[in-house]
């Protein structure tokens, strides 16, 4: 038996089964063209040899590990250039893994652990990326211009010992051509996989960009396993993997959860104990489920398990039918907003953990969780307790931007909910805290998101509407699947005199989370009102769970429709609670100094309130 030391390159196409399902002939032709015009010439140019072709990939052998890495980079760059001018649904992305090890020579084929590890490394790579073993990185570190980002030791399938893995850092010219979604025919299934980004504020809510690994221990980590195919048709197996993959994508957009990559969690393609997953991947939670498709109907079941205790935290079933792209959105967002987010199940579970600790054991993130548990109850007393907790945390962690930002949120709450005795002073205190936070390193996506979110409210309360919109837009970009952020941006847009965009965001928020609080309906209703869609505004108010008999915006809507009796009834209810309240007060609500609405919308709104019977002074 002949053995030799070789550099093995393994590559395969991302989402191949789905691409073939969507356009079999076109995908086959494009892949063949890429192989003939790019892969084969580049591999030959770098003194390599293809020894095995699979339906969606290839294996190549190189005598030089330097040649193997240079070839891989050339392949990814070349493919990015070929993809650049193609429509999204015609682009092909690949993953590449490279290992240096001993292989068995059997004719033209190469076998053994050296090949197997290359294949596992390829599975660990992101689309458009390259992963290499520690042996490769050490061999070429001083011979190539590329740098290598350590991914730690990874336990991979059918390999006894963990493998030291590095990611090749490529320049931005490669990344900018990469699409953000896969061209799957059943993209809705893969986007279902997006299933969860609001419980903890998201997958990356606190996954720091620069924080050391030891500091990540308090941030919940989650793995999403491939969803089982319950259709009885093996051809539908790709659906479960697609769903899980998109769940990972969506969850990873929210900053308070760390989600492991598909290449790590998809190793478990057979039933497995969640405790084993927890031990292997270092996660606290596991999402698993199944999908059953029958015609246009799809049933998706999903459950969230505490991987340490084995307890079920959440389980749900979704029955959907209709347009696949619409189903994708519906199911993915339902799961996302149930599992992630500010009030999701992971958040609740983690808050229980934090409250179970002794005060002396609390770290910065535990202070954040304890306060957030109270803050989200929205009452004046609970928010005051949250403020006390965050102030206590700042004594222990005086350089915490996170706790400063959360403390600023309590002042926004008090002003907007009329709990403030001195609104201008509270706005000034919020401004001071945010200015202090801005001078610190915002280490995490959570801190960045919350900073922009609160900055939007700071500028809104200061009457700087355009600046408020800029920060609110930045907040939504950081957590694009977060219903809470969508409705807050809608609220800011209404104030800035941009009701049409506010309607779009408000509708999106309620579609993502139909069980949102009643004030979400108020925001959307006021957006309809300012856009001149008065009937829609009145209907939206009627969708509240609790009727609002003293909602001042409803009085303006009734007045605009000349339903003056109903308008005056609302004003009467307001005057019973606030006998001295006037149009002058409403024009400068809630600070008493700055306008709450941009012109000409403010003047039109105040005219309707005067028509409804609210006194001028």
C-alpha cells in the first residue's frame, strides 16, 4: 500500500440540491462551465490534479501546500468575479477546505484520513470562504500574504481527535460580490430556518467583535440542528436542512445570542442527545424540529431545549399554505420572535438564571439581564428598580457602555410614559449617558444596536427628527428581523413626517409578531392618519386587545372624518383624567419644549384636535 504526504483541497457547491430543484439544466450547465473554464485551469496552473468529482464538488491533490492555498484563493476570487454580473438565482458559491496529511494512493484515487479531514474542513467553511487545518496554516504562514484567523479546535465527524482549524482571511473584493441569500427554489424553507431572532436580542446581540473568548461565557450559545423530513419522500430531505440553515441565518442577526455555524451543527444528521451537542459544541440551547410537506401545505414543528438540563423551554407547531416566499417569511418570523428577542423564550430562561445567582457572582451581562427582566414590564416602579440595578452594576463595572446605554433607556421610558417629573432634565441625563458611552469601545453588536436605538429617541425628544431617523435606520440594519426595532423606527418616522415609510415598517412589525403590545397598533394607526388614510387609522385602533377610550390620536382621526360626536367623547375622557390639558401641551408633548411632530403634519393634527374640542390653552 503506497502512502504519501499531500495537500488535499476539497470543494463543494453551497445549496446544490436546492439549485438543482429550481433549475436543473441551468445549474448543471453553469457548474460545468465553471469547472471547465475556472476550476480545472486554475488547479492545473497551481500544479494540482483533480482525483475525484462528486455531483456538487471535487477533490484535488497538490504536492505543495503553498500551491493548494494559492489555488483556493484564486478559485474563490475567480468565482466571485464570474458571479458579479449574474442574477441572484444564477450564482454559484462554493466552500473550500484544505488539509496537509498522509493519504493512501489507490490508482488515481486518494483515500484516508488526510482526505477525510479536508472534507470536514470544507463543511466548516462559510459560503465563499476557505478553512484550513493547523498544519496548513503553520506551513504557509510566512510564505503567503494571506493571514489566518483561528477558529479553535473543532470536533468533526468520524475523526477521533479535534482538528485545529483556521479561516483564510480574504480581502473585501471577494466579499462584496457575495449574495446574502441562497437562490433556493424553496427559499422559503431555508428562510424558515431563520426562525428565531428576538428572545435575547439576537444571535449576535452580545457576540462581541473584539471580546476575548473567556468573556463570552455568559452569552447564551445556540445550535440549530437539521429539521427532520416527515414527508416519507427522501427527495424532500433538503427541506429540513434548508429550514435549519435559514433559522441560523435569521438568529444570527440578533445580538444577544451566539449561534454556531451550520457546518458545526449539521454534523448531527442523525438523532442525538442534546447534552452531547452541548458538550461537543459548547452551547446552552438547541433548536430542533421537523417539516412535513403535502402539496402546498407544510407543517413545521420546532422546539427549543435547554441543552444543559435537557428541559424543553418552548415548542410550537406551524401549519402554513400558500405562496412559498410568503410562507418563508411567516414561519421564520413566528419562530424568531418566539425564541429570540426581548421577550422571547431564551431571554426569559437566561433572566431566570441570572436571578438565581447571588449578587456577588454577577457579571456585567447578568446585571444587564436582571434589569432587563424588570424594564420590559414597562411600569414606573419596575423601571425604577431596573435603573437601580444598572446603577449598581456601573459601580462594579464603571467602564461598561452596555449598562450606561440601558440606564439611558430608563429615562426615555419615563419621559415617553409621563412618569418624569422633569422631562427636560431626564432628556439631558440620557444625553449625558449616551455621550459617555460613545467615548467607549462599543464591544458588541448588542451595544451598537442599543446605542443607535436610544440615540434615535434622544434626537427625537430634542426635535432633531432627521438625525433621529438616521440612528433608527442604523438600529434596524443591525437587527433586520427584530419586530421591536421595526415598530420603533416606524414611530420615529411618523414624528419626522414620513408616514408612508412608517406604515411599511409598522405593518412589517405586526406581521413578524402579531402578538405585539397594543401601542404598536397606536403607532401604525398614527402613521395611517398622517398619510391621510383615516379609515385605516380608525380600523387599526380597533385591533388593540384593550380598547382605548382616551387615545388622543383617535380623537384626531374621528375629527378628520367629521365623526365629531365620537371625537368629542374621546376628548372628554382625556379631560377627565387631565383637566388642564390643552392643544399647547399636546404640541410640545412629552418634553414641554420641543415639537412632537414635524410640519406640516403637526399643524394639521392640532387643527383636528381643536375640531374635536380640545382647548387651545
